[in-house]
C-alpha cells in the first residue's frame, strides 16, 4: 500500500508519519518511511534548492519542474522498488502538495501540474491522509522549529490559509482522501491513524 501524508505546514503530519511507520513495524509490516521533496539521494539534493532561501527565489513554474524532477527520482529509486517488494510506503507529502503549493496558491497552474504529473509520475497513493488544522496554529508551530527549511512558511499566514482551503477541496474531490483532525493531542491522532490504516491493510 502507498500512503501519503498531506497538510499545511506545522500540521503534525511528519510526526504522525513517523509514528505510523513505527506502529506498523511493531505489527509486523515491512515499511518504507520516506518524504518529499527527497527520499532518494538525487531528490534530497533538490530539496535544499526548493526549501531554503528567499521566498521569491523561484517562480511557481520553476518549482513545479524542480518538484517533479525530485519526485521522478524518488519514484524510480525508492517508491516503486518498495511497492514491488510488497512493502507499505508511507510518504510525507506527494503530488497533492505540488497541486496545492504551486498549482493553486500561487496562480492558476493546476492544469500544468496535472499534465506534468500524468506524463512523468503516473501514480497516485492508495490512501491520502490529510491533517487539517487552524493555519495560525500550524504556522506558529512550523516557525517555532527554527530550521533552515522555512521558505514556504515565510510566505505567511494568508498563504497557509489558501493551502488549507485547496487541500480540503482536493479531499472533497478524491475518494482516496481521509481528513484527520490534527488539532488534537499527538497520541490521540496517532491511535486513530494506526487503527484506520490497519483496517485498510487487512481488508
């Protein structure tokens, strides 16, 4: 099974992806826990290009190409081999992030994103968990991490509000989404996610 974790910055999805990977391994599943941009040596190099530096470093169109290049390498080197070996792949962000961050919030580029995705990637997750929360709280959390990878957080709260709306629109349009209330305690969210995914894996 291929599971993607999506949500605005600071929604806790990275923590929840790690906790799910640990929980599934404890239940005896073979799991590959990966992330985007990144997840393969080539894609990790692109990660630093797109997540660090000035917010206006790249145009949205250039970002779409960079993210797609990283995703293609990630797909070839990590995701496809793991799925072929029968493993569960848990991916912290996938194509829906590009659809939101570049395709919607910074201009009407959705068609460009989808055409490039269809041509170069060609797969969607079996299950996408959307971690939804108040953008003001999420942004405060994200900025509190104080890492070098804050380029998208630096676009500000209005940007995060647009992202939340766009993610929820995607969730309404595609059956593979399940929306998770990410404003609750970490342990409560993690338990809900593990139960949900375990049921899907056993069905």
